[in-house]
């Protein structure tokens, strides 16, 4: 049985004061940043279920490998080491994911024109089709999730989320005290 001073919030129990306000361990926890932190954790928690709801059929590789196709499509062919740096992931992890893409015919290795001894990864026509299927499924699912939102709120949220992601990416590029890369 739950204590009367705990509320169920986003499938977890959050301690509350007698007045109903949340008790947080973090300093200044009622700030917008603390609330944003909670919501990011919530999004991370539901992410795997969201991915599972994407109706794409079998594309021949794990989802994490398929996500490598997006920068290859938008930025063009690149070396595995450059792709690992871009994704902030360990090169050995990216190499394993690249092998899946090549085996599935979604990407191909080609000679690097700057250094013939090195190779780059390029997206194939099948990879472009997979990107299209993923994008269509992702948009359809988000449209369902946001169907009750007015268009201007969706636009505002998209702009703010873009700014947020840009700030986080900038921090990751410049914070020398950041922990080492994690596997993607």
C-alpha cells in the first residue's frame, strides 16, 4: 500500500509533501530544468516501446544500426571513424553496426577519394528506401501522438526541441570533463 504522501507519476512513485508538491532530492528541483530532466528520463524510458510501434517491417538490421543511415543520407559518404565521432559512440560499436548495414545491402563500402587505402560508407538505394520507410513511420506515429495539439504548439515545440538538441550537442563537443563515449 502506498503512503498517502506519495503519488504515482509517470509509472513511478514520487514522494510528495503534505501539500501535494513533489519532494525532490536535487537542489532547486522545482526549476524548469529539473522538470525537463524528469521528462527526458520519461522519454528515454518509453523510447524502446515507441520504436517497437514503428510499422516498418524487417529492414534487415537493428534499429541502432539503421540510425546510422540518416547522417549518411544527409551528409554523404564518410569513414567509420567520422561516423563514430558524429554519433558520439565507440568506433567498435559503429563498426559492428556498419557490418549489419552492409550485409543487409543498406550501405556499401567505397574507396575514400582522399586516401585510397581507406574506405567510406555510403548509403545504397535500398538504404534510402529504408530511411524513407523509417521517416514515414516516425512521422505517422508522432502525428497520432500529437493529434490533439494545435499546429502552432507543435511548431513551437519542434523549434524549442531543436534548440535544446543543438545546445546539448554543443556541450558534448566542448565539455572536456564529460564522461567517455558510451556505446550507441
